[in-house]
């Protein structure tokens, strides 16, 4: 479980590095998006037959980072919409 959280933090940090612009995410936000991205990436890799969802493999890692980048974009859109509504 601790390894899963560490992998999620690494995936979230990589996603933040790859995503352009400033992200208003703290450590917990990065960890959360990284963990969710790793679950999504592991599921996709498992579906295409690359390995088990809980297994660390290259294809699953790549899909996890891509999913985390997309999740950061969604989170920025949601937070941006909220902050524009609160003038």
C-alpha cells in the first residue's frame, strides 16, 4: 500500500511537470490525482493485456501519467470555473 502511494505521488509529480502552466495543487492534491491516474492507467494496461492492474509495468506507468495529466486539466477547469463564479 505504501508503494502504491509513493508511485501515485511520483506519477502526480510527473504529470504536473508535463502539464504546462501553474497548477494550484498541494501535496495531497498531487497525491490524489496521481493515485487515481495510476488506477486508471493500470486498468487500461490490464484491459489491453499488459499485466495486472496492481503490477508495476512500463505501459501501465505511461498510461498512468497520461491519465494524471488529463485529470489535472479537469481539476484546473473545475477550480477555475468555481473561482470565476466567486467574484
